[in-house]
């Protein structure tokens, strides 16, 4: 009886190790694919996309905090989307991303697929002014990079759906666009948020953590 039990345990262990090895190989393969795609396209992202270093910053925030339910407001052609989705592939999460322009949306879909990250992305062609209000959430990570004069409203719409410990990030906060100062003044005034500015690029990203 003991030999039989040991044999079953040995078979189970071998199957588990084999499965683990396949997952590790799969993750390594995806990492290489995404990394190569981003490097090959590093200087080709235009049309309202984030700089490479800002994409890296978003990735780092998600991985560091093990975020798993993300929302992106403003897909453009998918540069930041790829960085966010790549991070979520590490944490086991998924991303909803919203873009209003059909041309940018369709190009983003192609880029996301080429990077191998489609399983992690729910891309919506929609007006974020309307859709963000309707999304159920909850989210633990939000990246806003759409119309700057609507940042404050996006934040107010998302705040009730953002988990404690979650993070609301916004792009271009150092560029002086209309509406940015009002947004920053508001989030900095909230006692249940801690807001800093990531100055990895000249664009700047505001990083607002919702306190526990």
C-alpha cells in the first residue's frame, strides 16, 4: 500500500514539474516576443503614444504592486497598452482599454496581437466620457491618457471603483495642457490619496495611490 501511494505521489510530482516547466517556457517565450516587439518599434510610436520610459514606468508600478484589474483611458495605437498588458501577464491580470478613434483602435489591435498580448486585453472602441461611467470595476490600476480637460471627471468616475491600495495614473501632467492643474489640485487635496509625479520623461506621470 505504501509503495502504491508513493508511486501515485511520484507521478503527480512529475506531472506538476512538467506543467511548471511548460509555463515557465511559455512566459519566457512571451517575454522575448514582447521585448523584441517594443525594441523594434521603440522610435516608431507617434500619434499620441507615451515615450518608452513612461511605458516602462507603468509596467513597473503594476508588477511591483501585483495589480490585476486595469483600465486604460486612451489606447492610441497601443504602446502603453502593450506595456500594461505585459505587466498583467506577469500578475495574472487583464486590461480594459478604451479608444474613440477607429483608425487608432484598429492599428492598436494589430500591434497588441503582434506583441502576443491579445489574451490580456479587452479593447473597446467607444467614447470614454460615456463608457467609463458604465464600467463596473473594481480596478486596482488606472492609466488616463485621453483628453486632458476631462482628467478630473475621469478620476471622479473611477474613484468609487478603485480598490484601496490601487493606483490612478495620468499622463502629460508636466506639459501644461488645459485641465491638468485643476486635476492635480483636486487629487492632491484628497486625504485618502498620496500623489507624486514620476518625471521619467518630460511628459510626466502623476501617480496617485489610494490609501488602505
